[in-house]
């Protein structure tokens, strides 16, 4: 199982990171959420069932 953390200012500008460790994905998502408030971005996480 893998997780994708995505961040976007617009739906045309989505950046994503892939993680195999859920804890690392959650940690990165929390960091990005803090930064996203400064630049008006959206952060979300999705689970991929391989």
C-alpha cells in the first residue's frame, strides 16, 4: 500500500510525493498544510491499494 501527498495552488499545478510509510506521509502532509496557509494552497492525501 502507498500514499500520495498532493499540494496545489490551482488544479492545473498539482505536485505530488509518493510514500510507502504512512507515518512519513502524514508528517509531510502536516508540514505542507502549515506552509499551504501562507501561499493559499490545498493539501490532501490519498491511499493507493497496489
